[in-house]
């Protein structure tokens, strides 16, 4: 059955959730990784996991910030699980490799991976290996860390075939800002034919989030023993929505965003739904708030587009991982 096209309005102002975090099962025997779990919806995701007894690893760059987040998490009511920091910088392919190597010495399997970390920047920037920062971090870095963790995810499925490992990519409804054709190796940052009225940062962010959908669906086709999904968490009040540096961004931050965004804790609901609901077992699905399967832009359904992006992505990793 083809997923429905859900309007932007309905995604911005979703109906009341039918599924709640109270339906998350006991997670006492689960090992879960949350990239960027020290702030925003990642923090809220970790909080709910800990309330359900999970062993959680927050994978992030800054240990001081993670330590502060862990201290705050432990003060929250109902927290019973265990949480640890492990260093990961998605802007550096070498850091990703070091993370995977370090993690494999700590655990032999991963039950759930939340590919939650990402950036939304108004100013240009590059990763350590020279990729444009949105695509480099949100897309290439996230794809690479997922690939390196596949053996541990497969081990979890092998140990509990009735409960296969799941990977949840945090995408965005702004993936609609990607080019209509989806992906071109000649223009991987989608700089050509920018639509009138669309800023380059929004083009880059949306494109990078579309690439998450392509990664999820390509990996799903290659690895049927793991469930890969992508989600739009909602337009959420998180640190990702910075003030910006220009007057219009500042005015939007103070006078628009508070009225049209969801509370931070609400942003975690859909990715938790993908990770723990029965419906979340649908392979390659895309979910929007709160736990509704939805259609992506048409290019997201095209295996040729999925193949082209992943082939380019993995070729860039192979060329630059040693840089």
C-alpha cells in the first residue's frame, strides 16, 4: 500500500498522537546508540530510553557537554537505565572510524541506532575532509557510521531474530527542498538551479536530509535482517533552530518560532515510534508526527537514485577516509 501524501500544514501542526512513549517496552536487555543525544530531541530520546531501563550510549563530539547532559538526565524522575559517553565527530571520517573501533571493544551488539545528530547552519563551512558541512555531516558522516556499525546491528538480530535491530535516521520534511531529480554526482550539493526564494543553506539542509532517506532505503535493500526507517520529527524548538545573524532570522527566532514549533519532548515521539512500535517494523518506511507513515518526494522511491547517491557517498569515503 502506497503511503499517503501528508500536507505541510498537517506535518507542521500534527493531530494528537495515538501512540505514546508509555508504550515503549522494558529495555533492560537493550543496547542503544543515540548520536547527538546530549541536546535537542536526542536528549529527549535518551531520557525516555533511560526511563525504560535501556543501556544508552550518547555518541557526540564534546565530552563536557555530554557529561553535563548526563548529570541532568540522572536528575530526571523515573530514570533507571545506564548512560555513557563515547566520542564521535561526524565531521571527521577518522573520528567515525575511531568511534566504531572503540565501540566494538565495549559492546558486541547494538539493538537500536538512532542516527539523530545533524546540523543546520546559516554560514558556509566544510568538514575535516573538505565536504560541504551539511552533506558532509548529516549525510556522508551518518551513512559511514551506520555502515561501520552494521556488524553489531546484525549480531543483535542474530541473537534475537524475533526482535530485529532497527536503525532510525532523523530526516526532515524539508527534504522537499532537494532537487526534483534527487541526486546528481555532478552536483552533489544541489547548487545548480536553486529555486527562486530558497536560500542556499535551506537547499543544503533539505538535500542532506533527503540523502538520509536514500541511505535508509538503499541499506534496507542490502540488509534485510535490519529494519531501516527515516523520520521527520516535527518542526521542533531545539538548539538547532539558532537565532541566526541577520535581522529577519532574529525576528523569526523571537516572534515566529515560538508560535509554530513543537515542544522539544514532542520531537522525540516519532523516532521512538519508529524504534518501538509494531508499525515501525515496516522496512524503509518514512514517518512524520506523530507516528504516521507518509510519502517522500518521488525521487526517494527510485532505487536508481538511492544507488547513485550511495555509490557516490561511499566513493567519497573511500577516497578521503585516510585524509
